[in-house]
C-alpha cells in the first residue's frame, strides 16, 4: 500500500493459505484449517483498517486453493457473507480456486457451484486451467509433464461457456502458457503468451462477439519475466499478474542489506565500534531489519506497477 501510494495505485494484496496460518502466529505449513482461516480473515481486516491511511484502491485477494483446502475457502466466503450483511460489500474482493489437479469436468462444475454463491455478494472467482510449473507454498509442480504447462483454447471455451452463464458472475482464468512459480536459470522456462492471444481469437469466433479480448486472464509466476513478455501478455488480455518470488527476494535483500550495514552492532546486546559498553538495542529491534525489507519491497513493487502499466488506473 505504501508503494501504491508512492506510485499512484491501485494495489492488490493477496494472502496465501500458508500466509494466513503464519499471520495466526504459526509456521507457514498449511496444516491447520482454523488457523489458516483466522489468520487470513485477520489479515484482511488489518488491510481494510490500514488502507484508510494510504487512500489508494486496494483489492483483497486470496491465492491458490486446491481441493483438500476447501474448508479454508468456505471459511473465507462465510466471512465475506457475514461482512456483506453488515456493510453491503464482501470482506474480500476475490478468491482463487485452483482445481487444475482435478478433471476438467470437476474443475468447471465445482467452480460453477462456488461462483453461484460468490456472485450473490459480488466476489470474483479466479480459476485455473493447466498447471503453473515450479513450487510455491507447499505445492510442488516441478516434475509435471510439460504438455500440461500449456492450456488449450477448447478448455478455456468450456470454462467461459459455463461460468459466463452464472447471473452476475465475475471470473478470471489463470491459464498456463509455460509460466512457473519461482525464478529459474535463463532457458529453463519457455513462456508462450501467444497461447493467450490464440485463445482469445478462438473464443471470439465461438461467441461471434465484437470484443477482441472476451476472456480476462491471470498470469501466475510473473517473477523473472521480461518486460517484453509482460507487455505481450497484457495485450493478450492479462488483467492480473502474480509476482511473489521477486517481491519476496526484494524483502530478503533489504533485510540482508541491513544486516551487512550494521553487522558490528548486531553481534551482542552490548558493545560496538563506539565502545565496549554501548547498547545495541535500537539495532536489533526487529522492526529495524523488517522495515529495511519493506522499503526494498516497496521499491520493487513500484517497478512492477510501471511494468504492468497499472499506475493511476483500475
Ligand atoms: Zn500461482
């Protein structure tokens, strides 16, 4: 939100399931449904409260939810339903449901069921087709068959046909076009955003519509992508890009810088180059190193906003 205010906004804040559990004061290992729900809801309420200080549009989203994590998903929708009753809007803006491990039929049917419920309180559904490679938040797709890394236009059409029939339903499609979670050595990933472009063309023909971009796509695993690929993906109808790994790295880099810069003040509670009895409390205060991480991450986010051309627009 600090980065968004600096650049002109808007910004999307996304909680993962493991992140929610971590916010509840537990390890980020995705094992405790109740903690995952409590932490994610608490995070959303925190963002809503603090967002008032920044005055930029904030979209509250949650990341990948696979089938075995549906109790978390249900808990979040319930929280939005309760919030909606009191405030006339949902607690969250949108949720991602990643049933790409299920059959296409099951994926679409379960998404439809949830979208019907979510549409009533103006929650957007992001669904996934195909597989994002790599590893993230405890889900390992590093060994997946490479053909599954590329979504077929026919699959997107089936999703589009079913979900666009839901009254007031808003949805986006996280399609696989060779994207992966994480940053790997150059040449390891073959991004083909032309798949998105071809899919738009296919669906435009099916619909016989005027729009060149009937589908709103989501780009998972945006970290490490070239500006050229990012811009091409936007032209092909990408409305959202996830950039976890690059922002995580920026945060760590900022903390690492802090440690290096203040190394001589961080070896003991007392004693530094200024004298053997000088206290170091203000250096090892966790807020100091965490703040350094925040500043680096905010700088990286401003660059993301420029790359994505999302400054001063929704
Ligand atoms: Zn993802």
